[in-house]
C-alpha cells in the first residue's frame, strides 16, 4: 500500500523558487525534492499552504517560459522558436495552435451543377457529366 512521504514545510517556498527561476514542471519539481507527483497530490489535499504553492509554481513556470520568448524578441538574442513551440505544446497542450471553432456547425451539402455544352471539345482528363 502506498503512503505519501513525510511533508517538510520548506517544500512550499522551494517549489515556488524553482518554478520561478528555472521553469520546472511538477515532475521536475518532485525530482528536485526527492518526492513524486503522487506525493504532491497527497500533500496538496491535506495542506492548504502546499496546494497554494503548487498552483503558484505552475503559474510561475508558465510565466518563465513565456518570458523567455518575449525577452528574445525584445533583445534580439538568438532563440530557437521551433523547439520552444514544440516544448510548450507538449507541456501545456496545443490550445494556442488549435484552429478557431466555426460558429456554423451545419452539415456541408454537396451540390452538382449542370452546365450546358458550349460546343467545344473537352480537354482530356476532365470528367464529363
């Protein structure tokens, strides 16, 4: 039977610091603390201060990566946007890259037009009729 590791009160400020300065994911934060993501879930369920710190860490990690791209644009530093975009899509989902939802969800209809013959010979390869 699994039981959570003992909680140390220094974990909450530590995960916030690591997320803010290095942009670490929850898995990376857990590794840095010698814990597991499952421990994080258990601690967050029983300790409100850790749940708040975990939510803050998630936001700060996202801000870290968003700032990296903004900083590169404003300073002209070399930046590998393709790698960054793939990493962000993997880490946070593809929501920024999804096509917009169409407001019209009506089924598409196929229409056939009968165009009268104009007396000229058709080019090979085109369908007649």
